[in-house]
């Protein structure tokens, strides 16, 4: 009687990870862009092996091969298994 106990448990934060990105199956909406014309859209990239962790928005990344486009990953939560990443372009 009259006993108390304090217990601490360390919880490691879950780091978001995926096993594979399937860039070849990615899509963009709108699907086409025109040279020298402003483009705003969303790219969707499928992944597998997600671990269910939340992730923040990424830093803007400049395009390669075609100048003038920038992609930024939108914040979200990975599925446990397969899902899609969304990027603002």
C-alpha cells in the first residue's frame, strides 16, 4: 500500500523511408508543358516499402535537362507499403 512508481520510456522518432521509387510510372497534371510558357502542376511518384512515418515539405529542387522548372515535395505521411509522393511544380 501507498507505493508509487515512475517509469520513463524512450521513444525513437520514426524516420520516413521508402524502399523504391518508381519514377517511370510517375505522372504529372497537367500532363504537358509548353516551352517559354509558365507551368504550374503536380507530379505524382509511386513508391513501395513505405514505413508509415510523417514527413515535412521539402526544399525546392531545380530541374535538370530542362531549365526553369522547380519541384517541391508536399508534406504528408507515408503509407505502410505502397503509396504516392506528391510534388508541386
